[in-house]
């Protein structure tokens, strides 16, 4: 919103309240479901068949990124930059380890993943 000068404090207060009302939806929860998995971004919770799954902070960030970029191939470098940050110095194997742990928690058969696919020589793609 934009308020031109001069303005009264009453008008400013009214406009701020209006903007804040618009920002609040009836349901501000951001829940994504695929199969029996549910990712609640606002509560930072992952559920499988209604039961909470114990995921680490990095696993949650990784899964959230996969969900947001569904269908796109993400390189290990992109995953490192977006999940760990560009100022952290870790190897690509850290990504592989976290993806493997995440697969154990959300895939029906982690040995044959269907949600998080490996793209040989490049990275991973989320097909949830």
C-alpha cells in the first residue's frame, strides 16, 4: 500500500490493519501431500500415514526444497548452496548421505526409491 503526505495517524493505522488482514488467510498452513507423506512447512513436520516422522533440520530443509522444485533436476552443488548455504564447506557426499537417510524415512522401499530419484552424474529429482 502507499500513503501520500500529509496523512493522519488514524489513516496510517487503518491501512496497516487492512494490510495485516489481507496477509492472514483462513488457513495459513502450507501442507503438501504425496502418497501417504505429508509435509507441513508452517509447522516443520513430516508425517507418514498420519504419524510424525523424525527428520533432522537438514533433512526437512532438503525435503522442502525437493517439494518446491518438484520435477526439476537439482545438482549436488545447488542442494549444498540452498540447504547448507554457500559459506559452508562440505563435500558432495554430505548430500548423498542426507538423501539416503531421507529415503529411509519416506520411501516405501528405500532400495528402489520412487519419490527421490537419482540422476546419474548430475544429482536428484523429486517425483512425489
